[in-house]
C-alpha cells in the first residue's frame, strides 16, 4: 500500500471508530495537560527566582574579613574592602565576563520628595552605593553617566536650564547657576515594598513604576534623622533614570564617581584603589559553581548565596516535575496499548480482509501506528490547550485574589516555543509506543485464523 492509501484507510478508520480512538486519547491528553501545566509553572517560577529575586548571571562578592564579638557589639578586624589587585584576579577567573567594583557612601543620607506625585513630602534615611555606569549600560544606555554638577549656564528659573539640569537656589547648588541632576537608580524591590505594607501604613496611593522614571527628589548627604547633621552637608537633586536588579535593594544607587567624590568630601575616604564589594557578570550561568569556588579560595565571600541555593532548588523541582510527567506518560502508554489491543481484536475481520486483498504485514502495522500517531497528536494538542487555558485562569485568579507582594509576577507560567512543540512530539511518541505491540500482533496474525475466530 502507498502512503496515500494508508492515509485513506486511517481517515476511514478514524471516522468509523472515533469513539474508541477518543477513549484511548483521553489518557494521553490528561498526561500532556498535566506535564505542560506543571512544567510551565516551574519555568515561570524559575524565571522570577533566578531572573529577579536571585539572578544567576552575576555574583556579588565582598571581603570575608574577621570580627570580634563583645556582648552585643561586633568589631571588624582587618580591612573590609577589596583592592585593584583582587579585582584584576577576579576578572581573570574562568567564566567571569566582567568585574564591576561597588562603593558604599560612608556618610548618612536623607532623601525627600514626592509632593508633586503624592501631595505630601516624604523623607527617609537611605543607603547609598555607587556602581560604574557600565554595569547597567546594556539596559540604560548613557542615562546613568556621571558628569560635573555645575554648568556654565546662568538661570533664573528651571526653564532656563537644559532638560537634564535644574536651577540652583542657593541650597541645592549656587543660586542662579544650572546644575546637572544626579542620575539615580532604584531597585524594583523598593517599589514593591512601598506598594505593599508601606503605603497601607500611611494611607498613600500605589505607584506605577513606569511613570516614576524621570521624577526628581532631594538628597542631603551628611544629614540624618538619628543624630545632628555634621558640618558641611552636601545637598543635591537626583533624578530617577530607571529600575534595575543591579541596584542596591533598599536604597539609592548613584554613579561610582559621584559616591567617591562624596566620600572624599564627607568621610575623607575617596581612595580610588579600594572598594567595598564587586559585582561579577558571568559569561554563562552554568559557570556559577566554579566561580563561587574560585572566589572563596581567594578569601572572599559570595553575598548572593541565594542564587546558588535557588538554582539548585529549581533544578530539583524541574527534575521532580519531569519524573512525574514521565510516570503519567508511562500510564498513558499502557492505557493506549490496552485500548489498541481491544480495537485490533474488534477489527480482526477488517484486518483479515485487507490482508486478503493484498495488504502486507508492514501495511497493517503502518496503518495502526499512523492511527495511533494521529490520536497522539490530537490528544497532545488538546492537552496543551487545556494547560494554557488553566494557566490563564490561574493567572487571572492570582491577579485578582492574591494581594501584592514583592516580586509578584504578571504571570506565574512560562510557555517557551519548545514546550508545546515538545508536548506534541511526546504525545505522538506515546501513541506510537502504546500501539506498537498491538500493531505487531495484528500484522503477524494469519488472515484465515482471524476470519475463523470472528
């Protein structure tokens, strides 16, 4: 029989035995639906954990240092910084694509603003650190570049200055002189915390992060709510240029040179050779274990320990989901095999007639396997659609019924292209495997015995 003839026979059999074939496809559809649903859920959760909460494409490292505990106080022994030589060694480690030093502001700082957005001025202590613009240039371009603050432009009002500058009023810079805004970077976690418990405690509205970018606020370096301000408080205006998971989680991230200049003015700590930590960008996320071991051998500690633990946890979760999916597919194969054994027994007279008019054993086997493949593909497609619909319903319920929490994703599921394609391939394979033995048995049977037995 030609492939076209086999296909005609398959279509006729599907129409005549649709009920029996449909029953055999239920197990495949349920198995595929469960496998796709839980794999998409695991992939979605992994994307949030390893992409936002614990990114695995980078590591934050810091000096290990030693400390001495005396009652409730812990005193640092030795240096708590990394120098240029250590940064050079980190850059040479296999798997490390780039090294970016980080510098903390060694003076208190106050941030205030929000009156134009919230109708009231908010003020809070903030932690400040500095990073090289290159750490975030892949997403922010040149908007995070540091530049001298005083411009040679006289002004009487804000409109007299360029878009990226403000008119100094004698407090924030010399009166009548345009000053550049300090570019500021915030963490998404900061907005999540505000939209969670903070705004409820103070009766404030929620913030839309997309419209926060471009807003300005005041920074008072050297000022504090915990103790009297030290002499020489430095006041600047900052502008939010974006959100980044590479920013300090609870505070404000500024360009490295700005923080170095502030440390020199306020804390006499403007050395360009020592930094408080470093961020390593990895060439490949699979290099994470080897880089961690090399960093620890250098006497440094990995601050982003959660990334390694999250990566291990997600690998175990995916393995468990895969194992359960495989078990469900094995059960589906057994169910298909049982269904096709019964179908072959019911159709033995039909098979005998095909053999008597010239169909070969291979033709019989190919016909039955083609039917099983069609059943598998259809069942796999239906199962995939069911999984996608169930995921959409769950996302909708999560969006409306679950309160906001830090890093709450817009979707808990991820459907990469390979997932539905793989689901169809697995369903096809399950159908063919389930029908393999019944097809061989039908092809090997003697036509006369099949007619006599009917």
